[in-house]
C-alpha cells in the first residue's frame, strides 16, 4: 500500500558520467569577472565551452520539455507536477514548496540549492503568491523563468482564469482552482550541488562559483521538500504516515520509481557525474535482436538501450550514448505525462495496474507528447557534449584541500597496493589487455604505481553483479518498472530482461530480529547492481547505493566532506561499526493514512516503515472501513502478531539498510587506513 507515492519527486539519470580536463569545469568562475552582474556569473563559470556544449549546459539547468503548443496545451514536465498537485489535493505542490519566505532556510529545511540570481521576495505578487525576485535571463527556447531554486522553472498556466482565482481556495485544495503558474523540473534540480572545490561560506546564499552541475545534491530532502508548505504548520504532521515515509528518506537520495510506482520504498543516491569519456560500455541485445554497445545506466543497469529509442537509432559513439537513458529520465519527471499517467494510477498505484509506455503510440495520440519528445531529442547531443566536459574534482584543487592530502609516501604506496589487490578488479576501467595470461592482481599492482593510473580511469568496470554476491540492501535492485510488461519496458534491453534469476538471502525479520526470512527470488532482470564509480569519492559520502553507510552531517565545506568521508570509510571497512538493525527505518509515533476512497490505516509507533510502504494492497479488500479493524491493526502492527500477513505481501522484504559490501573487513587496520589515504586522491 505504497503511501510514498503521494510524496514523490524523482531525479533524472541515476548515471555516473565522465569528464574532459580540456574544458574549464562548471562554477569555476570568479565573482570579480561577472561584469554584467550575478546572472553573468553563470556564464563565467563555463569558460571554454563550445556553442553545442553551452546549449547542453542550458538544457541541464533549464529544460523541462517545453512550454505550451500552438493549441495552448502544456508540453513540458510541469504538466505532471500539476497532475500530482490535483490528485494529491495539494500534498505534493511545487508551487507552494517554492514559497520565498523559506529562502533564507531552504538548505537547512529541505537541502535544495538557492539560485544565486534570485533574492527573497519583499511582498507577495499580484496573485498573493510569495515567489523569489530573479534577474532576467538571456535564455534561448521555451524554458520558462527561474523561480529561486536551482533546476525549478516557472511557466504561465494556459488554463489560468484571473476572474476565478482565489488564493485561499487554492491553498486549501489546488484541485479546486487553476493557479497562475506551473512549476517544471530540470535535471539540475537533483544533480547540481555545492562545488566541493569552492564550497559556499553560507549554504543559504551561494554564488555561482559555489555550484557544480555534476556533483549531485547530496543534501536534498526530496519528499520533505515536495510536501513543503508555508507556514510549516500547514505541512504533514508526524501523525500522518506520509510524514514518516518522507522524513525517513535519506538526504541526497531520490526514489525514481515512485511515479509510476513499483510499491517499493527504494530511494537511491543522486550520483556524482564525472568521467563519461572513460566509462566502459557493454554489449546488450535490443528488442529487435540487434546488439549495441551501451552504458549500464541507473543503479540496476535497467536503462540500457543506448540510442535505440530514437527515430534515427543509428549508433553515434560519443554523441548519443546516453540518449535513451536521458529521455527515460525526462519522461520519468513528466515529459509525455498526459500519455503515460493514463497507463496506471499515478499516485497510489492501486486503482489501475501498469501497462507499458509505447513511445510511438503516445506520440501519435498526443500532440504535446510528440512536441516535448522531439524538442528534448533535439537537445540531447548538446547535453551529452556538456556532460562529457565534467572532470573529476581533486582534493588538491579544493580551497584549503592541500592540508588534507596524504603526507606519508610509504602509507600512500601501501594504500595503492591494497587497492590493487582488493578493489581494482571492480573499481577500475583500466584492465589487463585482451589476451593477457599473467596474474590479474600483479597487473593491477604494477598499474596503480604508475603516475597515470587515475588519469582517464572511470574507477569502475560498470558491470552488473548479483546482489547475492555484494550482500547490500536489495530494495533498489528489486525495482520492477523496467521488467517486461511494466511501464518502462522499452528502455531496458533484452539482455537486462533475460538476466539470470538471483536469490536474495540474509533477510532479517524486522519484528523478530533474531529470526531470518526465507530468500526472495528476483527475476526478469532484477537483483543486480552495477559497480559505482569512485570518482570524487572523497566528496560524496555517505556510501552505498542508498547513502546508508556513513555520517550525514549536512556540511558542504571541504572539512565537512572529509569528516563524512572518514566516517563512511570507517564503517565500510569496519562493518561492526555500522548501525545494523538500528538502520531499519521505523515510525517515530503512532500514525495513520486515509486513502482516496475513505478507508484508513493506522500504524503503531516503532513499526518498520517498509513493512507498510512496500506492500501493494487495496484497503477496501483487506481492511474495510470499520474503526474496530483500524484500531486492532494499530495495536498489533509492529508486535510480530501480523508478521506473516505483512511480510508475505512485502515486495522487497530487506529492511537492514547498511548491510553488505564487506570486502575490506578482513584487512589489517594499517592497510585499511592506508587505503583511506589513497582514495582521497580519487
């Protein structure tokens, strides 16, 4: 009964991309050279971009899929966010979430990044809405206007009727009246973060120099922001189960399968993007039987069709390698929403089961969908060209970073050898040459000692490995949306769908932790994680695909990032220091939830959140509307009495968040510390 669907916000491309040092990295500009004021700093931060790369940069920061077509229909992804505001009766409403009265505490509250070209509003606008005051942009194309938060764009609502407008009615229920504006989402909303090399003195008031397009927003509190209202007394309360789900989601993660829902609470890390030019590619079989060289995109490698979804699917290496993964990302955040939200119940996923999104049919049936799709395709070459400029961010280049670099050459050398012997097999794109018959470990020992080992190294083989081997939490690997017959099946390869089944074991009973649950078989492509890149690892803790290992300190300074890195590495290499059973997400107090049909569910305090959030049931069928059953459920949930009922229906019964990846646990303590020192150079 996946309550989290009502809170969703997803971020484009869980892909770790890669970088060229020939281009000055984003946000490297100095405020002193911004001759035309704050907005020109955006331009100054990208010295050396070609016109094509510059267009890609603007796409990353500003493109939502378009504005309106000739008939006045909404084209961009802002259509989805309006649909969600209506269907949830305002629980999710980005127009309310961007209220300017929160500007001076947006980072603290929500982890979102303020647009340096905007300031706090001094008064409401003509419609009574508090929206940031922003400098006029020199923007090309239908990209809307800045609204004060990086990656969010404001558009005129073609359905707005000034005569019918009533602010109080809108705030009470956005479904009752059309607002003057719509809010769209660009890639940068999730992927632009604070620059590790030049962090802000005040995270609430960054300059363009303090931002980086590819580091990922590690502080973003997705569902807390999505449900934000001003004042805070209008927001969800802890007594609402949706509040419990929202506040349990780790900062810096995004659940990309909330709409369309897979009924699994499986938020994943917003990856750092660097080194795309050196990312390994893999042969995958497409739906038509052809074989392509593609990237393994998303945590589970599900978006793996290269350019096969394009009208011209010709492979263009280095030009369109990320095309369909990018398109799936844009669709996921709302492009063609008028078409694909009709294929399922977009909020709770209970009224209508998923059916596959047929791109060609949707474009034929919907003019706005076709216009948004083709407009996005026209920008993809520039987008990929821009992403290929993003270089690794080295600690040595950070403000004050030199003081944190390894100083003992013997320790550094030992760290390199430890990496070669224990990590490089998966975490290096530099491999022994084809036909090499010697010792692989010795080849890596020799390679890591070369001065150029880290240059052009993606620090991942980008291969998929079964979660049964890695041992990490399996919820994200059990996602179903890319399976055959599910909504995004066209974006996953036949190789993905035909992957060998995986038995997920080591599952702990969250109600009786001394007991274990039976293994779960993952089929249809599920049950795998691709190897993440270690580029920028010094700046991107906590670790693992769900940010479950390590300290979250909310501190984007160089010292703060390194404190998080040290803590995460300690937990990674000394697994006994992890939270273990304490990482099971539980409700903080008795809570409840009311469904659209009037049915309600009561959840006891200390109940494992995913015991409820991962279950796909209809309350009418299973609970009815009597208060007797509601109260009974509240009394026994979490006590173990309902173990069989809920756990047997759980779509991903893996509750311990920080388990697995214990490969370094057996190393000597001195070797662990040497490895930690070496990895600061990544």
